[in-house]
C-alpha cells in the first residue's frame, strides 16, 4: 500500500495484521500504535488542504475500510472519497491508521484477513 500526493508516491508502514492462510492456519502480527511505530520516521511534508490518495495494488480489494487521524492523542475518523482525503488546514504532525478488512461474503461477522497501514504527515 502506498499514498500519492501531487503525483509523488510514498510508501507506508505495515502495522498489525491477520491473514487466513488456509483452513485452520492463520498468520497474525500485532504491533504498537502508529505514533510509536512511526516515532523514528520522518513525516511526509504536505501543504494544507492537499489531496492525499491511498493506493493499494492488491487483488482482491478489501471490502471494508476505515481511516483514523491521530493528533495529540485525539483520534478522528476521516471520510474517504474515491480513496482520497484532504490534508488538515492546521500545521502539525498528524498520524493516520488505514485499516482494511476482507470480510467473508457469506458470514458478515467473519474476517478472512485485515491489515493496518500507518503514515505520518507534517
């Protein structure tokens, strides 16, 4: 998964994930939250109000997504439009968790896999 800002692509960091490998076998990794995970990484510099596009080169695409912004310990759900969102108007460092799930088509409460990607912007 990557992000695109003004035609430039930036990589993200894979956080926690769960993947159903085969019947009875799964792979599960649990990491710290995005603020701790990204503490030694340089934030991507962006302009206020700039469009940020989330790109995933994976098939099948997840059928459930969620984007959370973290600033000073406060979490805010961010709405995505066509896998894009707008950078905040206020200066600062913002952290984002992009969670995706591959929900089972027959059992709406069963996830066949999930992942969280993290990135910080300043």
